[in-house]
C-alpha cells in the first residue's frame, strides 16, 4: 500500500511540475509510472487539473487496461502507455507533454537531430517522429513503440512529445531536455542548420550517461 501511495504522489508531483515549467497547459498531457512490486501502473485521470489532484484521483490499472483501484476515468491515452510498458521492460515511467517547441517539430513532422550532447546522452540519439494516429487509439501506441525503439523520447506527429525513463524524475528531465533541444535546433536552422554528432560519439556519450553519470 505504501508503494501505491508513493507512486500516486509522485505522479501528482510531476503533473504540477509540467505545468510550472510550461511543458503543457490546462489539463493536457498525461503521466504514469509502474508501481514498485506490482504489475500495475498509476496514471493521471482525464480532464482534471494537475494542481487539484489528490492521491485518490490517480487511477491504478493492470497492463490489460483494467482499473484495479480508483474511481476516476483514466487518461484517454491508456492504450499508448500500456503499449510502451508491454514493449519496454526498461521503462518505469512515462511523461507526455504538449510543450511548444517540441510540438512545433512534431507538427512539421521533423525529427530532432542528434546534434546536442545532453539530448543524445539522455534520449539515446535523435528524436524521431512517429507515424500519425488519432489520440486514444491502439494504433497510436503501435506507432509510438516503433518510433521509440532504442530511444527514450519520441515526437508524436501533430500532437506533442513523450519521454520515458527509469523513474518519473528521469522521464520528466527527458521532456525538459527535448523541449530545449527543439528550440536550439530551430534557432540553429537560422544559421545554416544543426550539425549532427557522429554515431560513435553518440554511442559513447549514451554509454557514459548510463554507466558513469552522476553519483554512485
């Protein structure tokens, strides 16, 4: 039960943070995480203000899409989140935002190139754009899993962006780095375009991030 409460509180915390950092507006976007020790996820409810949420508002579901705890209607993007969790055992948390610069790239259907060091470290390389599918559909999940292969971030065509991580803090940080990187790339285009890093350099920095970055 303590793990369930902890997960719910953390989801709310990140919801407030994505509002505070302008990664979304209103009630848009959604957040989920795996619940430690359980084969369940905690996910935001649909259409509720992040700063009004209490732990009981966060919906607990199994990976077949069944509600196991909670009275709220979950996010419309349950199929998207479940598709990712089923395909990626390494993913423990998902943050989906509608931030301006990343969404501009998604609307133009232009990937964010692997040209920025912190981006390739945390996301694994360039950030691809998935093939468009309507929100809330299983096809959106299928298309997103494909575009996420080998990456921790993806642009959702005409929609927004999504970051995945080993916990909610990392998934949120990925969303911040992707938004900053989208802005940098758009500015770089005014000066002739972004110069991508070599695959060898990308792989080296990604490995450093996974194996050596931060405190032991």
